[in-house]
C-alpha cells in the first residue's frame, strides 16, 4: 500500500514528555533517591530517542520502555566504577581482577584501623615516634628466617628501590634467561635502567653457567641479581645456575646476591601437587642476601612489596629517599600483618587465606559445586543453550606456577543462536559482571574461583544475557 510516511517531526511530537515518563512506577525509587538526577536520566533517554527517530523514522516507544531505560541509566550512574565481579575464569590470582582475596582477619584489621586512630608511627612504650615497619618486621623475620625486612608499595617498587639503593651508578649482573616481562609492561631490564644501575647480561636465553657470572664480575659490580621466571619456563636444552652456586660466588667476591622471587610463597605448595615455586624460607636458607616478592600473589595478602635479607643491606635501602615515595599505606600494613600472622601455623594459613584455599580445593568439593550449579541451570530452563558438566583446568595466575595444571570442574554453555564471544560479552557487561573463558564455541565457568553463594547470581546473569 502506498501510505504516506509520517514525517519524523510528527513522530517526535508523540514522544512522551519528561514529566510523563518520570511518573512511571519504574522510576519511583530513583525519583525518591534523587529527583533531579532521575529527571536528567529521562532527558538523556528522550534525547537519544529523538536522534534515532529523526534518523530512522522510528515510532516512539511506550512510556514504560523509556522509563525502564532511564531507570537503567540511573542505576549505572549510581554504581561505583570499581566494583565486585564474579570470577568464573578459574584463574585464582587474576591481575586484572584484583589478584588475591583477603582473609577475614585481614578485612577486620582494615576496618578497625581505618575507622580508628592507630599507633602507626608511635612507639606506645616510649611515647616517641616509631616506625610503621615495626608492625610486620618481626613477623617476617620469624616466618622467613631472614635477619631484617622492609615493606613497600608493591614488588616492582621493591626491586626498583633495592637496585637504586645498592647499585645505582654501578653494575648489576643478570642472566639473559631471566630478563622477564611480567605483564602490564613491567620489564626487568627497563626497571633496572630506571634505577640507575648498569645491566650486565650474561649467558644465553636457554643456558647460563656460573662461569658466565664469574667472568662478568668487575670492580664496578654492585649486585648479582636472580629473577624468578614467574610466568614462563625455559624447557628442553637448558642450564640455570642454582641459588646456592650464585651465593657462593657472591661470597667469594664479596658481592651481594639479590633474588626477585616474584610470587614468593611461604608454604611448600608441592605438598598439594603444585610444583615449581621455591619457598621464601628455602631461598633465605640458601643464603640469598636480599629477596623481594609480592604481597598479593601466592602469599594471599594485600598489594605490597616485601624485602627480606641482611640487616646491613636493608638499613641502606630503608634510608634511601625513594623509600618514602614508595611507602606502604596503613590499611595495607594492617591487612599484611593479619595475613602474616596466619602463617605462624601453616595449617591455619591454608584454611584462613582464600588464595591457598582456592589453590588446594579438593576435587570432590569442586565437582559437588559444579553439579549444584548444573542443577540450578537445568531447573531455570534457559532458552537456546546446551549445558554440560565438564572437567576443566584452572590456573594459579599472577605469574606463578605457569605449568601447574589444577584439575577442576565447571560448566560449558554453548549458545545455539548466538556466538560464545557475544554471550561472554553480555555476561561481562551485566550486573554483577561475570567473567568467563571461551573454549570450543562455548563459555566455560570454572567453579574453583566462583565463591560459595555466587551460583545464584550466575544463573540470573545468564537468564538476563539470554533474554
Ligand atoms: C609479579 C612480579 C613482579 C611485580 O610484582 P608486583 O607486586 O606486581 O609489583 C616483579 N617481578 C617478578 C618476577 C614478578 O613475578
């Protein structure tokens, strides 16, 4: 039929007015919270529709649709930018998702110290000015067996500070096989350059011998550095110099040996089938003069850089002016102290610290939780998907245990009318956002990193994403 196409202008006239949309029950809550802001959201929604109508000659939507869009916009504006997400990736220490979850005692310590005054830098015995580091130094010495300790903002800062304090203007020897990039563009050689030390690379990518280090020693050598290859392994035709060999070389020439351990674990994870991460205690016992590691990787604490080692070296490092610029804040210290306390008893640490608990979750429990989620999903009769209970492999993440295979249980969801990438994107953009992996045209939900109680949120998120 040859009807007249209504002019866009005419269509625009039938678009409801702001006050009409604002009256919708869908906006009642928003209006009671902040009327001006709710009104502003309605205006923005109407403006978007005006543009679409002019461009596409669309019929204006009903009031309820406009109100729903405005309510959605209102809640988007109200939500914090940094917020909780559901980690269904199975990567326990996911740097993009905030790495380690804190233990309950660590959370309580933050709450207590954030809402009250504290003795952060006050010696309560003498009434004189104290040091913020005292709160964790004794614990670190007790747990690691090191003479002294210092904590800073993160491990990158720890490495940087140690090099700046001990080797600026001099040479630092490092193996070519250990010139690591950690991610987020943290490259060992670049940090070293910034600290003012001169990098002396020895050996080759796959093989470095003690003799390579020894040949490179000169009157300019300030430090021998060993870097733990956190997120990769060189396999096959290889040779690395052991910590003990490096330590004896350092002793022979009176040059301190420093190790950037990256993750730094206090418990021997090989007891749980996770091989390849030396413990901090082992490295201290091997005689390393200075050791740095992260607070929020395998340790399972807050973001921090921990330095342990010889008293004389730590004293020099602590006095360096950069230490003030890299210093640790009081809430981090509170959480770190609470986390370290758990390590006085390894069994308690394993039960209390979420990272260790997640890494060592028993298979039966993972399977049981996957079955529970599977039943919930089946019962909710999601449209257009194929759902399977599957065995999956989780990862430690955080640049630790790169080769460790952590067998786990999960759910594979294959959308029929949609591609998996699109479904994953919808889940990521939902509220709460759900982060998944994609494998063989399906999204994978690994139960290892899904916290108890989040199963219901996942079912709801999927129902919305598929609606
Ligand atoms: C992770 C890592 C770093 C950086 O630690 P942050 O705590 O993230 O600053 C440095 N070196 C190695 C070997 C690492 O694995």
